[in-house]
């Protein structure tokens, strides 16, 4: 039988030349679109970052509005830059370097991290003038009529460096007619101060002399009035042998003019923790920093009774002759000098897995314990503590302050903060300050706490996450 030849079909496919021509056409069409796609992605990323920056600026502005008007400003020892030609609002001479240590409510600069992008925050608080009519209906420039704020947020992304500025004002509503510079001084014009609770007072030990018998059951304190807030109506002193103050003993209400207080009826050779707070009709102040104090040990006085001696009757010896006197040269013995090495604080280190920073777990708890080490030189009879707060706030970290333990003769004092698995640690820098004798020292370090990141994504730098 004769087999017919195969018949060619239309499904035989492209030739190699046709395939190359098709790929060339696709490349010619797609390559010009690449820049368009990349530009669109950059624009979308920049828009997203600008939205985040706007949210940060709005948050910062509302935070300034939420602070008491009298506390909106910088302290003299803060590096607050003026805004253009406007004078900076200064609300006090100093903050932590004053007798009363406290953290300023507002700091000039800060940072925020959102989705891996670090945003710099600059805060400006300055006086602004106002134009208006005075009581004589004459146009007048009222100098420093209100406080103005400017928040500048900056960031860097794939499209370059960007900044966003948000301006606002802070005015104390309800304070009555303006009576500042340039205003009317008529008797009917008055400005009232909004009611505020007092700021935190401070404590110091009053008796720094060698232990006396009453020191066995008494601690003498100095009360340092608050530098901020409303007027004080009274003080209350609390003390406890537990640093947490679960059930503290408390003094009666002390007059607002009080500058000292003696806690009596205490146990000898015992460590007590003392704090004070103030109050008025508006509310209670924050507690002062905790002051550790040790009562003196019991002094046992031993009396030795000597045996009685029989005194023989005196016998009169007749005078025979005079013995010439001989002058013996005197030798001056220099007095013995005892030198006591003063208590000084040396290096302060914070030990974590990565020096200078630590990370939170996925659930927001701390991933490790924090170890505090302090070098103490000389004899230090007073305990040292570390107060830890989130930078730029008054928010204390969990279980702060931390008690450093060491020999009173000096050496290394340390404390282990049981922070592993502990909640309440915010992302950001935590300021840790050494407190000695109830006052803040110049020994301060910061611990950067970062949000959770996978180990491969963590920065090796101690200052960035």
C-alpha cells in the first residue's frame, strides 16, 4: 500500500529569527518604562515618609499643647537654639544642675524611627508679638504676647534629604486680659495664673557629722522646695525599709514654710528609704527622688571600776638643802595627721549584650537583664542609686531607682536590673543618672532601647538600632 507524504500544519511554532525579533520589540517597549516605574516607586516612598513626618510633627505640637503653659519652654542649661530672630522661651535657670534634680519636660532635639527610617526632630519655643488695640483704642505691638512653636522633622530616603516644618502657638486661655510688656497697667487689667499642683520637692540629709546617740533612732532631713508648679500648701515625708514603699510610714502635714524634718523612733543600724511630696488644693506633686539613709549602730559604753587603794598617812620630811634645778631642753613632737580620702564617683558603665543598647522582644518586653557598674573611690558612707527615665520625659522605667551595692570603703558597686521579660520599657534612649545623698550627680549615661529586629537586621553600631 502506498503511504501519503506528511502534510505540514500551522502549529509548527516560531523560527529562531522570529523569536529574536519578538524579544527585541519587548525590550524596546519595556526599557523606557523602567524609569517611569522607578520614579513612581520613589515618589510613593517619599509620599509615605512625608505622611509619617507630618504625623510626627502633629504629635509633637499636640504634646506641647498638652503641657502646662507655665512649663512650656527650655531651661537655661539646655542647648536651645533661637528661632530666627525670636527670643527663646526660658522658664528657669537650670534643670538637673539645680538643687532639685528633675528631667525637663521639653528637650530641644529628639529622634523617631518608623519603618526603618530615622526622623530627626527639632523643637523651637519662642516669644511672638501680637498687633492689636490697647485700652485707648490705639494700634499697639504687644511684645511677647504668646508663645509660638515650630517643629522641624528631617529624614533621608532614596530620593534625598527632606524636611517638614509645622508652626503653632501656645496661648493660656482663660488667664484674663494681657498685662505684659506694652499692655495697659490699668487697675482693671489683670492676669491670673492657672491652678497647678506643686512640682516635685527634694530631700537632703541635714546631719552629716559623726554619729551621735540620737542618730541611732533619728534621721534629720532638709526639705528643698519645688522650683516649678503651683504654691505649696504642705509637705508630707514618707519612709520605709523597702525601696518599693509598699506600706510607708508618713509624717503629718508639714507647713509650707518647712525646711527640715526629723524622723524619730527608728531602729538602729538600719537602712531607710525616704521621700517627700508636696500638695495644694489642686493636687499632689510628684514624689522626690528616693533618699537612702542609715541610722547609726548602738554604741555600747563599757565602764571599768578600778580597785580602791588605801592612802597612807603623809610624813613630813625635814627640809635639808636646795637642789639646783637643771633645764632639760624640750622637743616638739609634730601632731599626727589623719588623711581621709573623700568619696568620689568614677566610671559608670551599663552592661548589655551590645554595648550601649538593647532590644525588645516581639511582644514588647525587654530581652535581657541590664547590669549597672560604678567605680567608687574613697570611703562612701551613703548609698548610691540609679534613676532611669525615658529621655525627655518624667516617665520612670520599671522598678527605678536601682540600688547599687558595694563596700563602703570603695571599689566597684553594682546592681542587676531584673529587666528580662519585663514590660514597660519604651523604645528610645533611657537616661540613667547616679543619685548620691539624695542629689543627682554629673554621672549620667544613656541606654538605647530598640524595637524588635531579627538578629541579621540589627546594626553593629551602639547608637543606632
